[in-house]
């Protein structure tokens, strides 16, 4: 196996290669050159003859990455790769899974069709599912979904004294309960109403039952940060200890990271699924387990990868 890190994402490939030594994995070069007209030249180190290729590319900023990514996959196959896989810790275009108005694109299914046409398998971390119950409903290729809940819980246990886990909404209550149970912490869940892309209203249940606890706001994605900022305002008004924000994927649109700190967060921490100063929770071993499972049994049912 040859692992091709996307430019700027070598840390993920460097973590995967030694963990996949049993698959004879090593990193290989993938380079991009931007032409003045906006097109991209993709150049890859040829794969081992008849061997497998794995591109490690998390998909924040997907519009800029997708065309070069598909060209890279096609090129590896043309150069002799037997199978071409994708490790995308953050998987884009999962939000639009239905038509809310006539004429809207079903982006989740359309993007899945693009990737599936070029890759033989996909490993991702906690995709942002809404009405889609299982990623296999939209991805017709073998998929392994890695769950970061064990890593989030371990970080909370090690870094937060007397935590009170606060889940983002009822839709995510089961996931938040899993994190809380693993962290041996009580759980409450926000009541959230989303009015627009950047307009969110939340209410926090009564905190009187948990005096002296450190609130830990958890979510799968921090993008605009509006949900967390609204919750931080409520917690500040309630006089709690300085809260901590923990998320799987840190997209941090605009200046969201610093806005959360200014809103009262003592710390903002995410997994390493997207490169950022906040990315402190390593999930390389979990992703490697997903890759190994996919490569050894690609036709098996899509399991949930947990330690």
C-alpha cells in the first residue's frame, strides 16, 4: 500500500503508515501545481505495480479540493494501482440530504456519486448524518465509519476536572450520552432552534443539580460556532465555571475559534480530523483501524469502528 498525503496533510499519512505496517504501507508523494487560469496540475509518485493506493485528504474546503482529488485518483489507477481508497476524516456535503425547495440539488447523494466513481473504498470519521441513517445509503462503495467518541471521552477524563457534558441537541443525544458515559460524567442536552445559517437559539436546562461542575460543550462539528456561542452566553449568565468546547471536526468558519474564546470558553479542542491549532485529540489509531478493516474485508457490512 502507498499512502498519498494531500498537500498540507502529511501528519495524517505519517500517522497511518507505521500503524499499517502489516499492509506494507509507506507514504508516497502527491503534488499540486496551480496554473494562472485556475486549473490544477496533479502529479503523483507511481504506485507499486499491482499494489494499492490510499489518498489521505480531509475534505474541508471541498470545492477547491474535489477536482484535483478526482484527478489524483484517476491518475493512480491509470498508473497501475489495483485499488484506490480515500481516507477523508471530515466528509463534506452531508448537510443537503433532501430538497427543502423545488430545484435544490441533493448534494449528499451527488457528491457521493462523484467520489464513488473514482474510489474503491472510503474511511471517514463521524459523518454529519441527519435524515440519512447509514452512510451506505448514499455511498455505493465499501465504507468504514470511525467513531471519535472514545477519543473525546478520554480527553475529557484527562483534562477536565468534574465535567458536566452538554450535548448539542436532541438529535445528537445518543452520541452525547456515549461520550458522557465513557467520561464518567453526567449529561444534559441543549434545546436548539436553528433559524438560519448563522442564527441559532438555544436554551440550557437547569444547572442547579450540578454545582461545581465544569461544563463541557460537545458537538460533532464547529463551523460558524453559533450554537456553542449561544450556549456559552447562557452558561456565563448562570455563573458556571469557565466552560470547555470539544468537537470532532473543527471547521471554524471566519474567526469562529477566537469568537468562542472571547465568548467565555476556557478551551476549544477538536480532533485531528481537520488541521487547526485546536486539533489536539489524536485519532490516527482509530482511522488506521478503519483502513485495516476495510482493506481486509471490503465486502463486509459497514461496521462502526471503535476501540
